[in-house]
């Protein structure tokens, strides 16, 4: 339902960060104008015009509270994230992780945003940054050239970027179930969330050799390759050592073959992509191999000899800011010459990496954009929270060597010993860190009047 009157906040970009920013600003009472250029203008990675479309994996990582990813998702639930509410409703089996049916998820977010009475969605490209009221730029890693030039002119910095890659997706009916079997690592969660394709030692080495000599999609000569360490192409990993894949994406730990009872030398895991179980993605198989090479080589994986690939892997450029030199912990731009109102950034363009991390920054920015519209003090987050620690990293990290960051417990402030000393076991320390942060976030959420997004909002 469109709003009436002039907007209080403008948000540019309808991805995960833009969606949660719009939702939070509207929940603060602001009238929001959300611009999304799709489907009027396509990007190299997106396929639909839905808001919050997932372009790489369908996994939002672990749901377990003692992990960094699980901690961050629970913080977002405390703050009423529409993205996480939608993900919970669109979840598919994937062990201890939160994975979603990507079409149901994006449709749920789109319906929630478009149905909010204080949000108006406009489908057109923004080429100039508006002035006169708070603006949120949440255009993500595929910011259009025209807007990227505006951002660069405003910040006075050279654009930063790295290359990201997506894994192929396989038609489930074409997977050989005589070879592949259902199981989650260590039997955690629903076994039907994953299929496992086992390699013998000889099969593993042949597969690696094929990766090493495979043809790759060339990159532009004037763009030196910058690869994000958390999402390296599988062929890049293969070059790093004979057993790098076996200790990385093809690790067999936590898996026993149901017929032999033994652990395979290596395992390619496929994760369920939708509720119907008709699609599976190859876990950790980000790649920039040419499409013919992907078909040829990935069909040498045991169980995929007759596989039909409904989507092949792609690689694309991701753009991000040198945030420590530019952003406050509120995610507002520090200096904005000749501008009247606040400018905020959210999502991967800030230097966080990952679906959940991107959406989480949208929550903070949405709240702060609404506060700026009311001329109120902006919100900063406790550094003991995962979102607060991530924002601290991107605002106060090293501007000389800034790299994108995933949620991880290492960014949290260390524990302070109590009368009983420090927890000795690693799991106990992790639990203490996450419980401390969640207490802080629960108190903050109550103080600002936040509540979990209602289930009907994400239906």
C-alpha cells in the first residue's frame, strides 16, 4: 500500500540490507521511499525483480546460538528483522543451518515490504544521490556505474572491490542416488538437507587435476584480481595444495558411508535449495570456470555423471567502500561536503560480507535514518553484540588494508574473568561470548521498543 505525502527517508537498493532498512525505518514511524532498479535494469547476477533475491548460496549459515552466524541471526530476531522472519518461514532442511527456498524467501520479503503502509517501492534506477533528507545507499556489490561514480565523487576515494563467485545448482532427479546418500555432518539436523558424493583417493586426485588445467572465464586486463578469502573459487583452492580441497570444501569429516561404514577420502556435499527438494547446490563450489568446463568437470564427481545443471557458476565484481576512512559507527558518512542531510550506507558496500551481515547493517541504518529525519541522536550498538562488533570493525578497522569481514567470534571483545576465572573449554568460552552479547542486544531492543517481526509480516 503506497504512503501518502512526502517521504522522510529515501533508501536506494532493494536487496537484503535495503529491505531491512526500509522495514526498520517504517517501524520507527518514518515514511519510506525505496528505490530498486530491477527489473527495469538488470544486473549480471540477478534473475528476477523480487526484493532480497539471493544470488549465490541459499544458506544463511548456522542457526546455533554458540556460533557467530547464529548469534547474529538471533540479534536480528530481537530487533524485528523482516529478512530473518521471512527466512524462518521459507526454511528448508539443512542440518543446523538456516537455508531457504530462495523463491519463497524473496517473495515473502517483497510482499512484506510492498504491503507496508509507510513504504512505497519505486522501480527505477537512481543515478544521483538525493539531498535534503536522510538517504540510505544499500545498492550492494553490484552498484550501477552511474551511482558508483556519484559515490566516488562524494567520498573522494578510489573504489575498492573484490571478485565473488556463485556455485552451480543441480536438478535433483539427475543425481545418482545409488552413489550419493543423504546425511548431515555428525548427523546434525535433518538428513535430507544434504546429499553426499564420495570420492576415492584416486577419484579425488583426478578431479583436482582436471580443475588445475580447466579453462577459466578471463577477467578484464585493467582489473587486477582480488579474491575474498571466504568465498574462493574451487579451482583457486585446488592450486593451493594437493590436499587443500580435502581439508576444505571436500572435507569428509562427520560423514560415514551408509554401506561401508567408513569415511570416504573426500566428499562433495550438495545442499537442498527448495522445499520440494527438486534442486541442490554444490556446497563450496564457487567457480569462474567456463560453462562447458563446469559441465565436463563437475560430471566427474561420483553421483553427478548424468547431472543436469539448472544454473552454472558465475563470477562477478563486488564493490565496497574503504569504510574505516569514511563511516561512523552509526554507518553515516563522516563528511558530506555541501550536503544538507545525513547519508548512510548499508550492506556489502560497507565491507561486511555475507547475506545475514548485509541485512543486519540495514537494521541499524534504518533505525538511524528515521532518527536523523526526526533530528534525534543516532543509535550506536554495544561492541559485545555481533552486529555492534562488525560495525566497529568496518568503522574503526585499518583504512590502509581494509578487507570485507564475515561475522566471527574473533571480532568480539574478550571475556573479562569473573570470580571463577575464565571458562576453560572452547565451547564454554563461545557460549559465554554469545550469551553476553545477546543479553546486551535484548536490553537494547527493549529500550528502543523493538519486538520480533510478526509472522504475518513475512508470509
